């Protein structure tokens, strides 16, 4: 009998005690071990222990610390990444029901869950999470537009990506156009700060518009100039941001 199969309960208790003493180091070690040795085996001990930790942890800060250590692009751990982000969303949903201060974190959790579900090819659940994130960001932006406008823009763009993945190009275009219109005012004021979001948004919008054969309409439309007043220099920067790119980038997590 393999040594790692003989005393699973005892080993799990040892791992739990280690987590209580040095959570981040334990998580990092288990993640590296799973990447090196699991090879897709869901029953490999490092994977089992990670899943056990995710199931047991109720502290959203600890859960987020563990989830943040999971690679953004991973094959071996993508199921666990989705599980961890799902747990974070559930915990924050419960907290936000009585403490509205948790709503911004909940919006981020929903957006991050969308990313993880998309990596698994779970397109319908990913869209559902994206729609929840966009709806919550819309509420937050209505209350504090100067704080949450950019979050809403990113959430809308992520929703557009999910709609595009499901073949709903017209809906995806509408979401992306709204994302750009939402981000445009702050982008015009601070192009250096928001250009890393505007570039992939405009790239994704151009690609979807091309599929719908609406690229001419899109290229003639200047969303930033319709969203706010700009001088000629600002207009030039805005138009440069929506020129059809060679390759669209990926939107960051909020």
C-alpha cells in the first residue's frame, strides 16, 4: 500500500495544523506539489488536501489568499480554482446580505469566478456569474460613479466575452459598446491609467463587429467623443484607442 494512502485522516489533521500556523506557505507548497505530481489525478494527496482546505475555510480573507496563489492559467488546478472562487463568492454573498460594505468585494468575486468558469469551458455558468457581476457593478456605479465606473466597464466587457463565446454576437457587441462608453470619460481624462483596459475592450468590440459585418459602422463611431467633451488632442488619443488592433488582449480581473 502506498505510504500516502495509509493514514489519510491523520495526514489531513497534520495539514490543517500546518495551515493554521503558516497558511500561505502551506498553500504554496501544496499548489507546487499538485502542479509537479498530480498530472490530472484528482485523488493525488496534494489535490485532495487543497480541496479539503477550500471546503473547510470560512474566512473569505484566507480563501482569497489561497485563490490568489492559484495560477491564472492552469490546467492541473483549474477545477480547484473554480471551486475556490465559488466558495469566495458564496461567503461574500452571505456577508454582503447584512453588510453592504462587502458589495464591491462580492462584485470582484463574481467577476473572478467568471474567469475561472470560462477556463473550464462552462460557458452558461460563466455568463450567469458575469451578469451578476455587471448588475452589481451597475448598482455601485449608480451610487458612486467616480469610484466604480471603471469596474462597471470591465464587468460589461467580461460579460461581452461570455456572450461572444456562446455565439451571441449581437448581444456581445452591445455589451462591449456599453463598456467602452462607460469607460470613455475616465479614459479621456487619464489615458495612461485606463488605456490597459480600453485597448482590449476596443479590440474585442472590433472583432465582434467584424463578425457581424458592422466593422464599418464601428470604425466610423467615436464612442469617447460621444461620451464627453474633448479637445482635439484628447479626441486623437481616443480615436487611436479604438483603431482595429492586430490582436486583441485579455481583460484583467477587476
